């Protein structure tokens, strides 16, 4: 039996039961009255033989019956009225609750599928600004549905009786009384008769406009660049993945990767707000030049990309790139100035240079890198790059599962105190061993990981593993610290703070034993934003070190505002100390500045006793380099904890060698 028929049978049974209640009461009252009359008459006629004596008693028994029944009726009616009053109060409370729920969720509505008669609650009308007198007809409501959504709603309405089950769910736009569109989430239940035929629709319409706007904003943030509002790298990859299989054998996709040469100089001169406005103007010019179906994307920073389908030959692609660069070479107006941007372009064609989105992106990236090496403005991917390209693609594919295959490991290089000669910390350095290639230099696979969007996963693994390793060496809060490198992409990610907190929590490592190393270049690209991201990390208790200090273009303003605790002098400065007067003056000045700011100083690249003594005299507090030890595996690093590296002989300072089992 259908559920609707079953419910109807239950309701009819309950109604029939309620109808019999007054009949039962009446019959009971009649029976009790008859018993009272018969019994009292029998008593009177059997004990009072005189009719004159019976008359007053008959009157008395009547009054007794009236008093008793009146009293009973009073209490019965009072009890019934009390229950009725309580029932009405409960109904009122339930109605208020239901009204509150309906008002919060949306509006109730009901439609007769046979006659088309429609009833909507005042909540829905009020939410859309319609008066209570608004005509509740299907045709009247349909006039306010968005034209783009009307076919969908009409199709569902026309096919309910044929194609739908028990429920209907629709999301569409409808105009309010002022003409502004709202998103309605409509859910309805189909009510069927005993034969299973749909007869009514009962549903709830919820205004989800704000939720939809929030979803749209989140989707925009995930798929579009914040500065230029152009599609981002992820959107470009999806577009390529969608378009590449559709290209015929006689047409190609031309992918152009563009960047603005020396854009950092422009940022330094004009500031970030003005630089962003130039990036937006650049993006608008790209969009205007590249008509649909071309796809324009902002890959980040000063790099853009254009993908053009249906390119018939490499000559057409070359001409397209020439025309685009000529357009981009036109001056931009900035106040009273005219600004020329130096744009470089790397190009690749599918399927010749790559059959997948990843391969095509790498090929165009290699061509762009070639322009930087050759100092040209454009370069097409050439077969001469094939070996480098093949190796990069091969490494890129292998990188995705390197951690799971246990090909990644961390080596540790000791950091030595120049005052005590003891190991006080270790720098964690990532190593990748490929079975068919051997150790891949970090300079080869780290940029590739950044290019392929894998640096977040790899960086998070290094952070967690390094914290876990060092915490297992010693649980002393004053034990050696571990320095972990953080890439610019990790620094700019919103989840760096949570990643660090999670790694510390999992390993139970004291925050004072973790130092994050961030390159000077990454900090100075946006030192205001970098400072905002670093302060919570410093508050967590970790240390912040500026790596390769001296190789970037730091300003005193940046040094003043950036919250760090240590400077690491780049090897290129250290090796020329005391040999080059300019270098010596720079290092002495940096050390004096660091001491005044109460910052630690670590000298990198210590490879000789002479360099060690020079850094001691200069006032460096810590040092690391091959003079002490190259980066070593975990089991070897454990033996270096608290090792006393310095020894003095007749010849002067020398370095003590590690035991054979630790080397």
C-alpha cells in the first residue's frame, strides 16, 4: 500500500474513534440514569407503601440525581476545558516554533498537480518583498523566474508525473518585488494517491543568495588571481586538459608563457599598489588582444600565459607571438610618465612539444628560460632542448611519488658554536635519490617542485620529518636546534603557521629548537606581507633566520620591520673576507648591525681553518661548512651532538675528526 493511502487509513480510523466518544458517553449516561431510576423506584415501592410518603422521596431522588450529575458534569467539563486550554496553548507554542523554523528556513508552498492551484506561505512572499495579496498562481510566479532558469523549471514541472520519484530538488533565480534576483533552493515532496498517481507537491523554498555569493567568491579565489582577476595556473591546466584531446591532427595549441623582465625594480621604485595596477593593465591588454577561444591566465607574480587553440602551423604561431609582443611593447601611462615593460616570451606547440598539459607547460617554461640565458625577447621550444626537457618531464613525473617510494631523505649538516666549539644545531637538507639516476641536486628538483605545485607537500614532509628526527635524538628542551628551509611559495601560503604548529605537536619538539630559514629574496619581494606572516611564527616560539644574506637587495626598512632572529652570511662573502677590502667592510658592517639588533650570525661555507679564524675574529657566533662536516644521514648526525670540534696544537687551532663510525 502506498504511504499516502496508509496515512489516510490511519487518519480515518482516528476520526471514526473520535466520533464514537460522545455516543459512548451518551449511552453510558442513559444506562446510569436508567439504573438509578429503576433501583430507587424499587426501593421506594418495596419500603414505602403509601403513595403520599413516596411522593416527597421521588422528588428528593430527582434532586439528588440532578446534584450528582451536575457535579459530575461540572468536573468533566472543567477537566475537558482545562485540557482544551492546555492543548490550545501547546498548539500555539508549536505554531510559534514552526513559524520560527519556517521563517528561518524559507517559505512553505503546496501545489495541486491536477488543478494547478498554488498556495505559498507569507514567509516566502515577505522574503521577496511581495504583499500578502500577491496572486498565488503558477503563471504569476513563473513571470519572476530568471529567463536563463525558466526552461529548467518548466521542464521539471512538465515531467513530474512521468520521470520523477518521491522528491524534487531545484536551484534557480527569482526576482523580488524590486527586480533583484535571489537564489532559491527548492525542495519538494510528491504526494501520491492510492494508485500511485502524483496529486500534490509540498515543498520548502529557501533563500540561499548569500550562501551562493559566498560559494562564488570562494570559487573565484580558487580559480582566479586576486590582483588581476584573470584565471590562475590551476584554471589554465584544466583548460589545457579539456582542450588538448579535442584538437585535430591538423591543428595545435600554442602556449605562450610571458614574464616582465626586472619587474622587481619597478616594485622597488613605485611600490606594490602601483605595481599591481600595472599588472592589471598588462592583463587587460593581453585579454583585449587575445580574442576567444584563446585563454589568458596570470600564473603568479609577473608571469602570465596565453593558450591559443587551432594553430595550423608553427609559422602562424610565430607570427601570433610577434604581434602580441609588439602590442605589449606599447607604453603604459602612469601619471605623467610613460612606462615601457620588457616582456619575454617562451612558446610551445602541441602535440609537437608536448601532448599533456604538464609537458606543454614545461616546454614553454624551458623556452622562456632560454630567453633569459640568450638575452632575447622570445624563444620557441626547440629540439635542442629535448634532452633537458625529457629529463625534466621524467623527473617531474617521478617527483609525484618520490616520498611514498622512500626516495626522499633528509641529511643534516652540523652548526657549530664559534665560542665553545660544540655542535649546537643542524641544518636539514633534502636529498632525492633516484634508483636510475643517483642523487639529484636540489638545485635541479626544488625549482621543478615549485613549478609543478609539489613544493607544499614536499616542504610539509621535510618540516615534519626534521622535527621528528631531532626530537628522537634528545628530548631536552636545550638540545640542538634544527634549521628547516622554507621556500617563497611556502612562505606565501596561508597554512604555513598551521603546518609548523602541527609538526611541533606531532613530534613534541620544543618550538625553541626549530629555526625556519627563509631566503632574503623571498622576504624582500613583499616585506610588509612577509612580516605579517612571520610574526605569528615568532610568537609560537620558533626562530627565523634570513638565509643567503647579502645576495638580495635588502633595505634598512626591511631589516627594521622583518621579525627574524638570525642572519646567515652567504658563502660568497665569507670566502673573500680578509682578502677583499670591500667584502671585509660589508661583513664587518653586517655583523655590527646584527649585534646592535641583537641578532645571531651564522657564517656559511667554512671550508678552511683560515676562514674559521676570520669569522671568529669578526664576531660570528655560529658557523657551518665542510671543514666540520658535509651533510650526513640521520644515524651519523646523532653522533655529532655536543661534539667538541676545536683542538689546539703547537701550530694553533685545528679541527678534531669524528670517530670513524660517525664519518
